[in-house]
C-alpha cells in the first residue's frame, strides 16, 4: 500500500479573519453577560 501522506506541503497559507468576523465576535462578547444564581448559571445576550 502506498503512503498517501508522504509528500510535504511546500508552504502553508496564512489564514487571516475578515473584518466582519472580528467585528461580530467583539460585539457578541460585549453583549454577553453571565449571571450565577445559586448553583445555576445563566448566559444572557442583550441585543
């Protein structure tokens, strides 16, 4: 059986996120609040 994984990649592509993705994640993290009540934890997204 031939080795299918023997060839090495010459160069890896540098993956960069889009500005829209970064903006979405920042806005999501700003809107998210976590409240602990007793033994329960509530995650609330205020949009």
